């Protein structure tokens, strides 16, 4: 049981967190997905008949467009007619669409969602007044999907958003796991993420034609950005192994250097855009290439690309750590560096490899961030190192080195993602979340120490030699 709890305790914590946030977020749900749209179309046909004339009014958002398309497609399949689809940016747009109804061609139904029913033009009193003003033979009936009770946390869209928005943390955590298993640390990952995004954006915009860039130009720009971060990781590894500088100091210096370079490049690029006459500002370098955003914002089989990429990388990392000599070398170096060296393990190469890999994963995450926001942000990744280390340590990797699993890091990243999502849903400010994540690292480190020592158990023991006996004075041996 002790071993089971030690290896899978993070899974239990993950499940408990899911259960807790499911309870506290239990509320009424108002669906706006494709399934809700199809169900709504079927309800309209059942109420008004196959020849019903329907006006669709939704918001101008991606989710609402999917909802509206599902309604339109299902109505067409069932023989219904869609008079118009209105993507309203404000309630007044809905009112204008309703005023276009002609007395000679009355409207049977208005399809919308719960949010739309809260708009003034779609309220029953306003619709009756409009029907009187336009001399309509009847008042159009407003249809919207039925609500149901369900935890907001466990909605499919929220779950996908939670893991999609934290995919960069999870990917960096793979490299950080290997670094920490070797008894090292890397504080530069957040800054390297920003540097990668800015370099990739500048390469695509300035050197590969921006919106006219071809596929290979975009790929080359991304590889250059991620490759420079990998070189930064290599430099970290060399300084740690060859110069024997503590990893904390080396990566702290690299954190400052990489962040400074990201800001310098962004400032110089903005100055270049203005003709070089004025000093630029550290703004995001916008990427005009339309297809570039599909890397982070696209989907495959209904699952966002960042989630699929994360799962693939974790699978490969698991194979590397459990079924290859490199993985065994990493554990050996973390367990006892001198014993590993005497056993023929190339300690220096292993350390350089893990720091390089950590930098490469940070660079890849930077490309994902630039794709997600359609621009390289020089301030991206701030305090990411805190969340990445928290994910690794909560996942069971020992800060002392030699112990840790890739699967545990995946669970730890999920725990961090769930906690952040729950805190956001409860309105907790970012600076207050820092306290939570810092406390998590401290608690996980304390648990790791308790697992390796017996002093905590001895605290609760009552040694027989301390028991007072009648007629004798207790003395310590």
C-alpha cells in the first residue's frame, strides 16, 4: 500500500480535485454546441412542420457559428427553410433583423440560445409589440436549447480548454522532469519560450514574406526559433558540466539573458516597422500568415492539436525513459553521479542532453504560444518556471534526483491545470495564485522528504526507555 500510494498518490489527488470542482461548479448549463443545434432544429420542425420558416440569431463567436451551422444543416435535411442567419454583435442587430419581416411573408420561428433570449428584441413583450407594428398575422416563436444541471467544470468544452491552454506547461515539464531527475534545475524555460516565439515571428514576417510565406518558410522560421532555444539549453548543460557552475546560477543567468534578448528583438523589429526613426516598444510581433494559427488553434477528430501533440510527446518520452539506455543513464546520473561515471556512463553528455532537450521543449512551446496568439510575445512565459517545477514535483519527481516518472509528470501537469482553472472560475487573482503554486511546491517537497526519512514516524513513537516506572527515576540512555 505504501508503494502504491507513493507511485499513484498524484492520481488520487487528481481525482479528488476533479470531484471537488465538480461539486462546487454544479449549476444550470445552457448548451450551444453542434448537438444542441441539431436538437433545436428537430424541435422546430416538430412544432411548426416541415415547411417552417426560421430566422437564426446568434452571437458572432466561433462556438455560436458552429451552433448556427448545425441548426441550418439539420433544418435543410428535414425540409425546413432558413430565412436568414444573423451573427449579432449587439442586441440591436437582432432587432434590425426582426424588423425586416414582411406581413406578406410571416416568420414562424426564431432559433437562438439562452443568451439570445436575454436580449430585448427577443423578449416576448417586445416581439408582440413588433408584430403589432408590422401588422404580422402571428408572433414568431423563439426557440432555444433546453438547459440541464451539470458541473461547469466537467463540460467537454471546459475540459478541452483546460488542457489546451496548459499544453505548453505540460510539454516543458517533460524536459524539466529529466533535468530534475539528474538533480538539476532549469529556471530559464519561461524566458526561452518568449525568445522562441519572438524569433519565429520575426523570421516568418521579415525573412519569409509574412502572409505570403510558404509552408517550408513557416516551418523554417519555427525550427530556427526552437533551435536557438535548444542551443541555449546546450549552453546551460556545458556550463553546469564543464565549468561546474551550479545549475541554479547558470539557468537564472540564462533566464535574464533570454528575456532580455526577446525584448531587444521585439523593440528592434517595431523600430524597423516604423522606418528606424523612432525607438520601438516591446510589443508582440504579429504574424500575418493565416495558416500558422492552425498549429495551436486547429483540431483533429475534435481534439485540439496542442493536446494531441502533448500526448504524443509524453508517449515518446515514456519510451525513452523506460526502454532505452539513455533513460537508464539519466536515472543513474541522478541517483549517484560518481558511481554512474565509474560504471562507464557518459555523465557529461547525459547532462548536456537533458538541458538541451529542456531548452528544445521550451522553444517548441514558444512556437505554440506564438501560433495561439498569432504573434511572438516578448513577455510570454513569465513565471512559467514556477508552474513547470510545480507540475514535476507534484507528479512525484524528487528534487534530490534519481527518482521520477513521465506518467507522474503528466498527472502533475493535469493537477496544476485543474487548480488554475478552478481558481480562475472562482475569481482568484493571478498574484494570489502564485501563493497557491508556491505552497504546492513546498508541500510536494516536504512529502518527498517524508517518504525518504523515518523521523516523522518516530515522532509518534513512545520509546520504552522513556516510560516512567514506579520507584525509579527515568534517565535517558
